């Protein structure tokens, strides 16, 4: 079956503009994660959705970042008033349940460049 | 709270020689531990995971890791490196409770010398 897909693959935006990144998880996966990976760095957890529970937003770096998920399907990560430090690859992952027990399947990422 | 430390940002080994990538963790609860690999221009892929069963875990591509609670370590090893092993490797710790947190290490870049 299809893996995790993300769109766009690349996004260049001007400082101050809003951007929306999309993630399509694997069908049937109840858990969905967003991460940020800056150049040469590890993955930074942003937000986590599990079924119908309230999302864990503890990793969002500022109130300019928000994310939504419709049921157990598509998720969008929105960054408002983008700053140059937001430039990174944004990765989405899904899993059958809590990632402590189940493998995470990662999408190819969206490379965001803020000029 | 939990944390994970990958002790080397870069490791270089010759093809055919053993690989050792070091990872230490801290956790207030019994952790799950993972190694993921990221090849250039490719997505992250699970290599292996430890979830409180056997302490020696075998993964894909000949890699294995041993959970040592007394040393709080989960080092990744392979007996003989192959050129295709050149990639970035991430050690990950997670705790399976209601506040499930996933913590990625900063990564170790493995270079394979011909």
C-alpha cells in the first residue's frame, strides 16, 4: 500500500508569509507525528495526534505554529508569519498506535525555505 | 523525563570492519528504544527496536543492538560494514505511558571508507 505522503516537497516563501504543509498518513494509522529537522540536526518533536484524543502540542516552538488533523486522516501544519529560523525539513510520521510500541513510518518531508 | 545522547556526531570505518554507534539514554520509566536510519535523500527507516523483550535485538541489514540497563546504553553494532551503510543514524527513546514522548538523538553520520 501507499506510504506516508507529504506536500509540497519543497516550499520557498518570503519572511512574514503564512505556509501550510500537508501530510497524508497510512490508512488505518491512528497516530500521527510532526517533526522539524534543521540542517545537520536531529529531529525535533512538534506535535502528536492519537485517535480522537486531544493532541500533544508540547513541542510546538511558538504560537505561530499550529496543526490540525481530520479524524484519522490528513493533517496540516500551519506556520504563520514565517521567520528565517523556520527554514527546515518538516517530517510527518504515522504509526498504528503509540510510537513507543509501534514503528513510525516517515514521509519524505517538506523542505521549507524562508527568504 | 527522558533523554538520549548519541556520543559521536561522525564515525568513519573501513569497509568490512565492525561498526559501533553509541547511544546512552535516561528515563524515569521503562523505555522503548529504537534505531532509525536516514539515507541521503531518502526517508527515515526503522532499523530495530527494543520494547522490554530480549535485550539483544536484531534488525535489518545485519545490524543489532544490546539494551544494557546497568549502563543505560543501547549501542548499535554491525560485524562488517558495507558501503551502502553510509547514512545518518538516530537513536530514539520513548516511554509508553499516557504522556508518550518520543525523543530523537542528534544523529551519528556513518562514513564508510573503501
